[in-house]
C-alpha cells in the first residue's frame, strides 16, 4: 500500500486530514427549542483562512415555535442539510473581508487590473469598503448586508456615480472570491442603487440647476476661448469620441491620413501607458480597430502636422513643452479648459443678456457630446456601437447618449402629425396672412 512507504509522522498527519474530509456524509442535525425559537446545529464544510478544507458547526434559527411545530422544524432542517448530505454544497471561506483583500486580492487580482482602475479601487477600499466590511467573514456577507450598505450611501447623499463606483468595486472583489471558489455566489450582483430623491415640497428655486451637454452654438462659442493646439485637441475629442488619455497617447504612426483612419492602440493615465479601455488582451494591440476620420478631422490633423513638423512617426501627436507625452489631461484641464469656461460664461452673458446654462467644461464632456450626436446620426445599432467603440450599444445609450430638448420637441411634433395628420394642421403657423 502507498501508506506503507510514508514515514510514521507523515502517515498520522495524512490520516488526520482524511478523517476531517470524511466526516459523516449524512447527518440529521441537532434540533433544539431555545426560548421562542427552533434552532439547529449541524456540521458544515468550509474553507479556513489558509484555504484548506475544514468543518464548522453553525447555529441557525429555523422559525418561531408559535408558528412552527417540531415536525415542521425537522422538515425545514432536512431542507437545509440536503445539499450537504447530497455532496452538492460548495464550501465557503471564513476568511475576513480585510484579510482576503490584503492577502489574496492585492497579490493575485490587482496586478491584472489597469493602473487607473486599480488606483480607483484602492481609494474606494480604503475609504468605504474596508471600514464597513473589514471584520466580517466573506461567507457572512449576503445580499441583504450589501443592500443595507448601499442604502446607507444613498442616505448620506453621495453622488450616484460615486455609488456606482463603490458597488462596482465591491462586486469585483466578491467575484474574484467566487472565481477562486471561496464563495458560492456574488452577494453584490443584482443589488440596486437607491437614488436620493428631493422632497416633494422643494421648489424650483431650492434645486440646483441640472448640468447638461452644450448645444452646437454653445460649443462653437466655447472654442473661440481656446488657443491652439488645445483647440484642435478639444475638437478631435468631440468629433471622434476619444478619451483624453487616448488622445495624448497618439503617435503619428497611429494616423493614416491616406485612408482617413486613426488607430487607438494605447491610453495614458497618470504617466503610465496602458491598453485602451475595453481592450483586455495585449495580443489585440496590433489588431486595434480603426476610427474613421471625417473631412474636418482630416483637415485638422493635416494642418497640425504641417505646423508641428514631427521628426519621425514615433513622435507624440500632441506633445508637451518637452516634446514628450503629457502626464495626463488634468494639467490642460486646469490651465486651459476651466479658464476658457469662465471666458465662455462671460461671452454668453454679453451675447444673450442672461445667465449661462449649467455646463461643466471638462474632457469627458466632449465624449458625451459625441455619444449623443452619434446616437442620432447612426443608421443602425451596429454603426452606433462601432463608432463609439464600446462593448455593447447599451453602454453608450446608458451613459453617453443624452436627450436634447429641441430634438424631443421635434420628435413630439412628428408623432402628433402621424397620429392626427389633419387635426395637427390647426397648430401649424400660418404664413402670408395679414
């Protein structure tokens, strides 16, 4: 036998581990009346902090004695024990949330994330998740616990996007535990974000003006306040739907003006070069899909090429003062875009004699401008997805395609004329009538 070839000390250790693993396969549990409750204890397989299979003996409440007979309690206990007795129960980890994040997630999962994503998750874990879930066992965190936590975020009036980021990070941590077979399921999946609603007694004067995307006239007026080459950078972000990290990472070899195509092969965040968002494999870098260029984009790039006179194709398209890639877009945002927004607001007041709309000018706003117009102009959902370069059209529809009041009003007019073509003529303006 194999055990005869093992040293006595090792053999006894192996036997002890085998005894742990073959603890009774079928059990009936221990039912007891405790106060007003029917409670039960039983053996349940679990994964210890070292990742090895062990057993624990939890106590659970089956129901109130006033609402459940002993026979009914025994039947419910049998339902609880059925997966364990049948061998279908998946052991879950008793590791605490803080220990899992520090020992497993940071070592195995975080290095696979993009630098921008990992940096954001680090902030969320330190500020929001570890203080709340840190001392809880992974297996003890259920969907109700996560829902209560997210409701607390809504009550404290956190921004909706902040709540989304927190939930996304939490779900990512739990999903990694599921992938490592430490949890049977992801308790954060399916949890909804409870939006904070204003009191119905609030008046319009009490509410802050809603931010919106600029109209074409407002966008053109804003461009007048920006000098080159940032003006061309803003135009290209708005005309092509690029992210600022993708724009500052462009090299001249990524642009083929002969076929009017631009290739997005990299992204720069905080000085680090990484793959573009949505591109998960480095093998796909060479086969990055091209972005078609319109006549205005081709004109702008040709003009910028003549004025900049790059020495070679590896030169950044929009270099900094030292001829290198920009660190990120924040410096240009603070130095150019925000002051230009103040000039735009002053010019708007002088031109229209009223307060300007609530528009927060920043790099990502121009991608929203592109997504909104691409949704209107694309003739098919496939074209819409291809232009925005998202995994699915739902991403653009949910986050980047905004509704414009003028477009909605025009659509309502077309609906009216389709439903009541004769009656709708009563509302048409008359011309040539004195």
